[in-house]
C-alpha cells in the first residue's frame, strides 16, 4: 500500500514527533507508516486522514499487488 503521509505532514510543517503527538501514537509508528514498513489499522488510517482533512483514499492507495484477483 502506498501512502502520502510524509507529503501531507510536510505540507503543514510538522515533524514526525509533532505529528505523532497530535494523533497520539509514537514517532516510530509514524516513521514506519511513512516508509511503508507498517500498514496502519483502519482506525489509525481514518484518524490520519481526518487530521489532514482529506479522505482516507487521498492518503492511502492500494498498489496493484495489494488488490489480489479483483478489480482487474
């Protein structure tokens, strides 16, 4: 899954630590999400999108390999 968390965060000039504090997770969680090492829960993905005032689909996108056999 691709995401634009880093881009959205940098648009509003927040560090990973500042953003993590705002959404009540660790800085390490933000780093892992931004680098694609961790896919957030649905709840966390929604909280991230809500914080940025965008739809979750604007921040998180499925890659072709994530779609499985559907959507082709």
